[in-house]
C-alpha cells in the first residue's frame, strides 16, 4: 500500500519556472528520500532528508520536511525540459514505502 | 562505479510460465531489495535480502520468490505467471544492513515484464 499522497498528481510548467511538489506520509519516519523517474526508466535518487532536518539543498533542488504535519516538499528551481519526469517521495529505513508520485511536464 | 544492473530489460511471457529476473548491486553493496511498479498499485515492496538471507517480505503471494548469492547478486522468480504480474520490476541496493538509518537506496533501470 502507498505510504501517502503526493500533490499535485500532475504539474505542467514552462521552462525557467519553479516546480513545487508535496508529499504527505502516514507514519513516523527516520528519513525521507526523493526520487525521479523518467518514463519507462528506473528511479534516480535525488536527495535524502533526515527526520531531524528541516531543509536540504542539492543544486537546483530544495527539500523541506515538516514532521509535525507529516509532509515534505520538493522544489525544483529554474526548471528545464530535462526535468520532465515523475517524482516520488519514499520513507522507510530499507523497506521503502512510496507516495503516488507527481508527473511533472516542463515545456519550452 | 557501475550502478545497479538488471537483466533482462524487457521480456514477454505467457500465462502459466515462470520468469527469473537478475540484479547486480552496486559494487560493495550487500543489501538488495525488489519492487514491483504497476499503474494501478504504484511502487510496492516485494522483498529484501542481506547476506544471502531474506530480511523483509512484502505482501505478495508465494509465487514471488527471490534469493541472494554470496557475491550479493540477486534473482527473483515469479512462477505460474498471471496477466496481473505485468509490471516494471525494480531492483535496489544499499550499503548498510537492513533497518539502518540514513542509507541511500539506489535503483536499477528495471525489467519490464509483459504477460500475455
């Protein structure tokens, strides 16, 4: 079963704009990982944020975590067409439980 | 360093047949886990191995099985295939033992299985 929901389910933006995706989860976590999946491909690890961290950056990515609300967000700044993909959050120490994913479309 | 390698990438099987999928983890990684991805159910955990022992199992029927070899390579097997087994099967590896906090989990490209 899915750990939680991601919002929105689909997002369409223009190149250069920022994209924000949200993830909610149901149970307490030790860390949260974000992944990207291009159509028909495997999952690419983007970032891991620990439960005691509130924000983490990696290049154009910014992830926030609010354990009191059991939610996390992924911000992609200055998006590019190559960012077009599905994005998933996942929780769990090794047995990952995934959100439903957000399909991001970045148009030129 | 090579990533997680899965073979075959694509395969078509007939109902009732069985299939074996293979996974080579990142060099040095000893934890290997498997996931099934379908449009309806999303990404679901199948099982996890560490040091040739199954450490966790998801909620799948006994037709789904796996094993891990001494070199950490893993295989999963699905017997008596059903149409609903059509999915992308993803293998993942990590360095630390199961249950260890803060361990990044890396995925392969997956094996696309179509059951006809």
